[in-house]
C-alpha cells in the first residue's frame, strides 16, 4: 500500500512539473488539464490549487479561483506559503464594482 502511495505522489509531482512549464508559457488549457490530473491523484496538493486559482482568476472566474485558494490553504502547503495564498486570494476579484 505504501508503494502505491509513493508512486501516486511521484506521478502527481510529474504532472505538477509539466503544469508549471505550460503555465509559464501561458498555455492555460494544457496546464489546467495536468493540474486536474495531479489533483485527482493527490487532492491536497496546495501548489496545484494555487496555480488553478491563478488560472481561474486570469480567466475572470473569480469564484472558482477563490475556491482553489481556499483548497490550497487546506492542503499540504508544500511549495507555498499561507501569506502568499492569502495575498493571491485577496487580489482575485473583479476590478470593476
């Protein structure tokens, strides 16, 4: 059982690495797809939720972004800080009243 958990964690990490490349290139659809695969394997990946939150906010899907940032705060917190997530969450809103 432990072997399966390690393999799943490694697969999720590989998806996350691919995601970061796609995200930096602005290929949000591809990044989104890999992130969802990573989260399906390991739902508590805070970094994956942060990137999904960033993508959602970039696409003006503010409610979706807020949920991902909340999920990130409840996750494993590896590679992210609570202060950074709170900042991103605060910035993820419509600029128009």
